[in-house]
C-alpha cells in the first residue's frame, strides 16, 4: 500500500520526539509523515469537529454521572503521550504473542522498545493502578492501515472504563442477598470463568445502556443500531456497536466486560468492570456529514471556520468545500468615515456571486500625516463545480474595484 513509498528515517541514528531521543533499530518503521502528526492533537483543538464530538461525549458523562461530592464520576485524560511500550499496548491487555496487531506491518514502531499506541486502551492498566475506578481517555492513535475515505493511519479514540465493587454493582437490586461478583466457574460465550452470570450480565447491561445513551445523544432517539458479537483480547464477552447510516451498517465502537486478569494485575481484583473504545473520527464524520476522513486534518479555514463554535451542542450543517483550485487577490483602498466592512462584503458577493469563496480583512493601516485609514482585503475566488480562470478573476476583481469607488466612496490605492 501507499505507506511503503514513505521516506524512512534512513539517514538517522536516532529520532527525537517530544524532546526525547530514541535510537533507531531494525524495528523502526515510523516515517516523517507520521511523526509530523504527533503535535497536532486535534482532539484538543478548540472548534475542531473531533474536539466537539469528544466534548459532546464527555458532557454526556458529566451530566449523567456525578459523585455524591458533586464532582464528575469519570476522570478525563486527554494529554497522555502516544509513545508507549509494547507492554502497555499489547501485553498489559493480554494480547497473545502471535497476535497480528503486534506485527510491524500493522503498528508503527519507533524502535524495539517504543511504539506509537495503536489504541488508547494501552493506558488502562496504568490508570487502574493509579486508583481510578471510572475514567475516559482521549487521544490520537496510529495504525499502518490503508488510506481511504474512512481510514487514515492516524485517528482518534475515546475510551471509557468503569469498575464496580460488589456493593456498587448490586446496589439498585431489591434483594441482593446471595448475589456475588465471583465464582470458580467455566468460561462460556457469555462470561469469564471467575465471573458469576449475575455480575457479567449486570456489567453488560450497564455498559450497553451507557453506550446507547451516547449514541442517542449524538444521533437522536430514532437512530437504528445493533450489537454484534466480537473478540478483543482484553474483554469477554465483547461487542461492536453498529449504527445504520446512509443505508449501511457502520461500526463505531468496540466494548466488553474487562478481562478479570487485567483488573487483578492492576491491583483491582475485587472489582469487575466494563470498557469501551470509540472511533471519534467516524462519529464526527457522521454527525457533521463530513465526506472524507482526510478533511479532519485540513488546515483550510473554509473547513475549520465552519466548526468555530464554543458550545459543542450547536447544530452545525457542514457545507462541502470545493475540490477545485482557488485563486486569491488583494485589494487595498482608503476608506471614508462612514465606511463599514460589511458593505464591502455585500458588494463583493453581489458582483462575484458563486465565484467568491470568502473575503477577509487582512490589514488596517492609518496614515498619521493625512489622517486617512486604509483597509486591505483578500478575496478568495473558487467555484464548487469548476476552475475559475485568471481572466475571469481579473475581470471580477476590476469590477469590484470600480463599484467600490462609485458606490462606497473609497479610493483604491
Ligand atoms: C479497538 O481499538 C479497541 N481498543 C476498542 C475497545 C476498547 C474494545 C475497550 C473493548 C474495550 P478497534 O480496532 O475496533 O478496537 O477500533 C475501535 C474503533 O476505532 C473502530 O470501531 C473504528 O470506529 C475506529 N477505527 C479503527 N481503525 C480506524 C482507522 N484506520 N481510521 C479511523 N477509524 C478507525
Ligand atoms: Mg473493530
């Protein structure tokens, strides 16, 4: 696939990432193109569709789960370094030694000792060890996947994990006598050997209830969804949630009952829990009707400006941006006392129509001697259906300049 043509760190003996030097060895397969994504942190970028989606999910937890102290039940981690060890990414989560996920064909290795996490679940053990019983972790993850409209080698996940003590899990039940979390039983399709059926079913019920709640918050009560049985090394039983979107079932998350060995290793063996992992990129695409995952990496203001809101619950209807080349011209003029920018914007739109993508004030200059002020605007020309020629741009630009002088009384510089 496409990444085989990436330039490697061939002529280096070490790579510096986040001010830390990593020696290159035979496992190294990360590329400059991938490391260039490390500082982007789109999930933390105000007004980005990934940030908005993450905030909506986070608010769901803030609104629905409050401790008696009044604080949110779920702690949120959004700034953990994506550089992890193979132990964190795989072993701590019970990946078998021959699991294909470990292969260098699937995972970006910095060297034999460090890699770019392939899922945010890599932090679960350390967070449980730190004593957290309920948390969300958000971050960028990296996989050597194909690139197409819904796959990209860097994407974003939001994971959640919750542990229950016996008292917490059974507390809503009228007569909890005889109910236990643990037994020495058999592993079946429905439960782990150490879990009772009651415990496993209650954890499953709570997990699915939470995830359906999020789905309905994001997509409305009428959204069609289904649970599909699946396998993860770190949960059993495990499911994927699919939602029906544009006549297709689309997988949006994986989840399950946490493997008890993980809780035990992390020092929480007296509790049972659930875990889930959501792909934020696809959720954002569905919510805002963004047709291509690559747009999420766009620095194009025409894209980003559409999501520039403070309240993540704001309804945003994404307006596709043209794939055709844009052209820009600058226009500067001395303004009059009564001049307002919005009059100029209207004039540009009425002259240029659909050929105008945007107009932006880029500079204001005051001449002290003559006591005059000048504005400079950049006009971006672009059409949704075709390329605009240089001649057309010139013609429209000149027409705008002429009418601005005649109608707004400005003086072109
Ligand atoms: C996982 O990564 C598990 N860690 C999720 C999990 C956590 C399961 C906790 C159980 C408990 P998976 O590989 O299926 O699972 O990825 C999770 C989600 O990430 C997918 O549902 C999908 O929405 C998204 N995803 C996966 N690969 C890509 C990709 N290349 N580009 C964009 N999104 C992707
Ligand atoms: Mg999957």
